[in-house]
């Protein structure tokens, strides 16, 4: 009996000792991302209120995680005595964002970085995370230290997943390293979910290494990975029957949930953050703020900067194109969902452009002015006229009018189209941007007779589509003649002489629309061939998921890949670093391709085109943002998406318009409106066929051209 009791006691002591050694001591909040992940992974956690008691509570040779609860406002305090005790007990300790550590030199105040990213500098993370691999750490606060042989450094580097130009010319700040037997992070790595670090696979490799180093346990697959922003659906799951209607409703309700509609109660904040329009960013509009009804317009969307708490700054700019495009989305959704309340907001946004802002006021509303009828770019820049921005505002209002079955703005639409047309040159090109002062000095006839050539579909092609649309409604021959000349010259210049902006793919996506409508008007072999050339180029780059891969062009690109580490984040830039990067762009390409390909499919009857549209609809439905934590992002579409990883990741080099940018107009509205049209098997050309705009044509031509009518 005595031997049995001794044996049982021995077993109990062994198990107790093993249990103590296998327990992970955790100092930090139980809401910390790491705590949640370790708990779900099955670790036995002993929570302690502070680092000192954590060190004391750990058994000899035990595992301790000391995380930063007050990051970035307050560093973690760990006394010299506690450090000595940890060393004496041979503890395996991870500590982040420390105030001070024995023998560690912190060379100054906390650094606050934006463009810098983590770069792997060791082979310890395995084959999946090699040296020079990039880690996204948003809004990083980091301690400037000196440490030998860091495992990860922070630096400003160019590249998508890899520091393509190396790190020799980069200011390198040690981010993760060994020190006095501890694994030290000079920022908060445990903020990975709340701070929306990426990409996930890279961070899983980092945390697998850290956990193995501290606990001795190897994790080959994480049972749980916390994330507060996700795509609505996975790449392969079967979509529910109401997936598209849910996408439309969530997409259009996002405008309200994000509090984008300006309300008089917070007008002063809008004016303050908009400033002069050069840097119109500020904090998110508080959810408790009153919601406007569209009569004062709406904000632009989110900037691509992600704060350390996962929130994003707002862009407080009020642009004309956004108002018209959002009106289209609201009207389309109102028609599809049978929600007439959306019509009211769409009407208010359109009235805002013409009656309640400076966008069509002053010289733009003076019948004797050469800029009469033009729509100003933004409230801060009403004197700037982009044909592209005017085109999207016009198309948006035309589409909204059709869904609401109203002719309330037909006169203004015709004036806007002809105002752009009479400042279009002899060969059908208008150039990227014209300012009011120049037109007032030169007169519109100067622009009408210019021999400018500008094969840049991003800036030119959607206005060509509008000219073709108006020709079909009125039979006014100069609209067709000038446009056909411009299209022919542009197609003859393809691809080497095209002036592309952030990539060649976006130019193709834009050019499909006028080509599709040209086929509507003249279904010739040549016109079908032109259309098919560009559609096939797009579809060559369409992934099985429906995503359209970005591509850089040759020749006359304005903003190609970032040319050095130093230039990362200083200029406009694409989301990719090189061709082949599996990135789709919902700001410049896929959004417009979706709309344009739908028009091409209906114009041509081509089954391949129709299937491409179906795949794009499926893709858009799946990648829409889902978030319980960030209501102002739930239902949005981000600019960038990495379709192999199936997550929101891309190069964030484009200044102000990077991977996590949202845009109520360009991105959100065209996706929503095209979702409606594809769900109803509609197209814009037929949708707007019943317009009564023709009745205004004779008087408006006389007003705009007078005796100089061509």
C-alpha cells in the first residue's frame, strides 16, 4: 500500500511539474490578438496582471509572453530585478515595446513610421519566409535601437512581397532580435490583427517561429487566426442564392454606414479637413454623427493609411464625379431592391452638382462663357476640367435618370456633353486636363480646332463613349465623325504608343466601352476586331477566380513600378511591382472592366465575353469587405486584392491611393451598378435608350455653337 501511495505521489509530482512547465505565462490583456490566438490553439495560459508578476509566476525554464497593452502610448516596464530573475530561472521570454532592457541601447524617442515595412533578414523563419521578404506593419511606432544580427528590420523598401532593391541603402531599424536570452520586439507585433498586418502567411511564419522559440511547440497549421476584416466569401465556397442582392444592399448601405453624406451639424469639420484639397484627409466621421441626405454632397472615401488601431483616415474631398457615380449606384440599387428611399438620395446628390454647389455655378452657368456647361472637378478645384471625370459624372447621372425614370436633368446633361465636345480637338482628343483660365483666354474655338493627339484611354475614352451615345440619340454627325477618328488613331497606336497611367491594363479596360458602343452603331468587321483585340488582352489576364491581373505596359507609361527604395510612396504607382504579380485593382481596372465588358457582351452577343462578366460578378461578390469591428468598411471594396492569397494585400506605394483605399465613386459605384445590371441581365445602352434628351438638341446646339455650328 505504501509503495502504491509513493508511486501515486511521484506521478502527481511529475505531472504537476510538467503542467507548470507547459503553462504559458501571459502578461497583457486577454483581448490581445496573441492571447486569443494561443488560447484557441490549445495552449494552457496563466494570465498575470503585469510583467513583474509574470516573471515571478513562471516556473524554471518556463515560457513568458510580455505584450504591450498601451501601444503606442506607453512602453512596457520591466525592472532590472525581474530581468535578473528571468535569467536565473532560465525563462524563455518574448517582450515587446520595452521602456528599457539591461544592456540594450535605445537611441532616442519612439519613431512613428508610415511607409516603412518589415524586412526579413534571417533564415530562421523557414523556406516560406526567406530573407528580404516583406511584412506589412501599419502605422508603426518603433524604438530606435542598436542590435546585432536582427531577425527582422524595419525600413522603407520597394516591392510587393520582397525588397526588390535590397536593403543596403535603407535606414535599418532592428525590429525583432535576441537579447540577453529574450526575444525582443521594438514595436507591438501582437497587434497583428487589430492593426491589420499582412500578408497573413508571412505573419503566421513569424509567429510560428516566435511561439516555437518561447514554448518549444511547433505549429504547422494555425487552428485560429484572428482577423477583423475579411472577404465576404472564400474563393471556393458555394455562394448563397441571395449573395448578389446582399452584395448590392451592403454596398449601397456602406455610403450611410460610413457617414459619407455631409450633414450641417458637422459641416465645419468637413470644411476643416477638406482644406484646400491638396491633403483632404482626417479621422473617420464618428458613427454617432448625424447622417446627411445628399443635399450637401458626399465625401470621397478612405485614404489608404491604416492606423495602429485598424481604422483608416477619411478623404474629406467633395468631387463632382463621386456625386454622379453614387447617384447611379443608389438609383440602380433602389430599382433592384425596390427601395425608393435610395432614389431620394440619388436625386439630392445630382441636384447638389447643379444647384447646391459651385460645380456648375459662376462661369460654368453663364451662357456667354466658353466654359458654360462644364462640370468642375471638385469643390476646391471647380476651375479644373478633366474629360474623364466629367464623363463618369455624366454617365452616372444618365444611368440614375433611367432607373428613376426622370428627365429632370436632361438639359444639364446635354449641356455638359456639348461643353466637352466643343473643347475637343480636330481629331477627337481633348487632352488630360484643361483649366478655366486657359479656356476663358483662348475661347472654346481654339480647343475645337486644336490638332492635339492623346492616345490615353484613361483620360479620353469614356467621353468618346458618351459622344457615341449622344449620336445614337440625336443623329448629330460630328459626334460620330470626330469620335471615330480618335478611336482609329488610338487603335493604330496600340500598344506601344499608348500613354498609360498606372498600368496598361486600366487603359484596355477603359477603351472597351467606346469600342463596344461603336459596334452598336457600326457592326463592321474592323470594329468587332478592335473590340476583340482589347477584350482578349483583358481575358488573357483573367484568373479562374474572375480577377483581372494588373499589367505594366511598355513605352509611354506615366507611373510605372517604383524605381528605387527612396521613391517608394512618394508618387503615383501601380499596385504591382512587376508583371505576373497576382493583384487585381478595383480603383483603376477591374471596376471599369466589369462595366465595359458587360456592354461589350451585350453589344456583340459573344458568349466568351458574357462568361467573363459572370466571373467578374462572382469575384466582386466574394471580395467585398466583411467586418463586424469596422462598420465604416463593412460592404466596401478596397482598391487592391491578392487573389492567390485571397486577401487584401498589394504594394502600397501609390501616394494616397494605395492598396486599402476606398472610393465611393470610381470603385464602389460602378461595381454596385454593374452588379445590378448583370443581375437583371441589363446593359447601359439599352437601359438609357428611352431618354428624351433629343428634344433639347436644336436649341442647345444653337446656344453652345451659335453660327459656328459644325
